C-alpha cells in the first residue's frame, strides 16, 4: 500500500509513524495491510504525518486537493 511505501521512503518505523499520527501501531499495521474498515480521519492523520496530500480528481479532470 502507498502508506507503507511512503513510510519506508521516509525512513520511519511503524511505531514512529504511529506516534506522529496519533494512532496505534496495530491500527497502522491494519492500514498498511489494506484492512477495509479503517477510520478515514485517521488515514488523513497518517498522510499528514508523512507530509503527503490526498488528491481526488473530479470527473471533468480538475484536481481536488485536501
């Protein structure tokens, strides 16, 4: 999953990212393994801790950024 790759590229351990994002290591493990029912707000916290941004594309091709 993308979060695992970004975490590894940032040189962070699972515990390191979990601490930065305010989630448990177990929760992060579930996210990295693709568990389908993780809290989206916490996913955004993880992305923020990685200095990453989520970008959605509108059907007309214009990007929406969060």
